[in-house]
C-alpha cells in the first residue's frame, strides 16, 4: 500500500484538526491555543507523557513501543506557528484573525504529526520510544533553538530527529531529499552610511550618502559574482534603501541599507560576512563617509546526515514511487537546522501539488497530502525502531 490504510479512515478527522488550526492561526511563541489543543489531543490518544512549555510554548508527546528493550529514541518534529499575512484564499475555514494566516503549511505539518501520534498510540508496533515534537516560532523566532536550549534532546533522550516540509509545485504523493545541505543559512545585515547632508544645489559642500550607498549596493552584489565559486550557491540581496532626505533638493545626511545573505556552505557564510565588512568600509573610506554595520546572524544551513538521509529516503520509497533522492537544495532557511546540529537526522520535502507558493496570501495546505506525510512520520518510527535494527 502506498500509504497506511488507517490514514484513509482517519483522513477526515485529521483534516478537521488541520482546518481548525488554519482558522485560528497564531504567531511566533504566542501559539497558546494551538499548543493547548495539541496537548489535549495527545492525551486523548494515550501518549505515555505529554509535556507543555518546552522552549516556552512547545509541546512534546512521548509514546513507548510494545518493547522498549532496544532503547532507541526517535524524534519527529512539526512546526505550529503562522505568518503575519492577510489571507485571500476564500476558503470557508479562512483565518479568523486579521492579518495572520497559515501561509506555509504548518497547520498541515502539525495535523499530520498528530495523525501519526494517534496511529502509533493505537498500534505500538515498534521497539523503543517515539518523541513527537510540536515547535513554536519557526518563522523567524528560532523556536527550534529555544527547544534545544531548554534541554529537549537530553531530557527526552532523543538519539535521532526527523522533520518534513510541504513543497508547492511538487505533485502530491512525491518526496524529495538529499544528503548534506538541503536549505540555506540566513543572515541579515543593516548598514548605516553617514556623511554630511546639505543642499542639493551645493553637492561639493556635502558628503552625499545616497551616492555612497548606491556605490555600495553595486559593490556588495559583486561579491557573489567575483568572490564566490560559481559552482556554489550564495545569494546576497540588498532589500531596503532608506535615506533621511524628505525632499528632492536635500542631500541626505544618513542612508540605511538592509539585506540578507543565504548560503549552503559554512565557509562562505563566514567569508561573505568578512567581505561585506571590507567592501562597506572601503567604499565609505573612498567617499569620505563613515559606516556602521549591524550583522544579525540567523538560522544555520539545514544539513542532513548522510546515513539518516538514507533511512528517510527508504521510508519515502516505501510510500511513493516518485522520490528524488538527490533533490536540489533551496535557499530559504529553516530552524530545524538547530535540531540537526544537536542530533543526527534528516529533513524531507513532500509534494503539496499545484498550490500558491509558501508565504503567499493565496497559499493553502493540500489536504490530499495528509496520508502521505502521516505515513512517512509513522514509517520513520517503525523503521528505525524495528526489533532487528542495531
């Protein structure tokens, strides 16, 4: 069977959970309603332990198999938070919260992991322990890091950890994974250029920060084309350019640039930061301006452990005939990376069909994907906790 038969029976129930979460989205760590409902359901299913407040508002459910002699403990993770976006899907279960919606499918991830938890509580067809991780604040709040800092891995004895994300434009029922870096690191920067403001008719009496900052934008974008190996993946984008000039006849005294750097390679994460600082200081010096750089480290790259990638791919192949074992990496970032820095594991993509892109106001999770995702979660436990597994 491509999916667990039980998930055909549970499909409508899981859809109900998903659409309830969709209708009541919550941001960052303020996922109080969602977390309370998750904990309530886990207790109803018969989890052996349900712990709330992990990493501030995370929830962890523990399910012991029929035989714990193997001692193997496997973590499965889903994210719970939504995004500050006004929904335009028009579905009957649209967000009831103005300016907030589930535009990335975390409602679907949470519902699928709940479905897996219910199944595992019913069957207990594994040796060892399944740890179901429901995480807040993936969207910019580093909730994964917060749960790790709260001692989650050691507290629950987690030995391996696995996660999943839906992918628009991948057909429902398909999976994609690769060993090594699958998603990029993400760092932001704010560069403040200070010169000498004045009258636009007297540029010689000023230090024109708009001109300096314009040179800097061009120079920064040259870093990727002339500093980075063309076979590597690095994106540098200056996304904002703001001056303190309020009129066309004023030369700004100060300009602030904001941007982001994405890369799959740790070496370039470090060297591009160094090069940005050098280019910014050099450009300012050449024009007589001063520079202040606020570097804001973000999520590290999401790096799949090769051996565990093989385990995750094997489960996907047992569910689907369409699995890409060497999927292209992408340059968004994901804070599951922090969990993979703590324990070996893997992250996998699952098809969401022909939907709007993630973070788009018309995005909606595809409920047809639920049996595939829930089956993969269960498969990771049943495979890694088989009696014959070492």
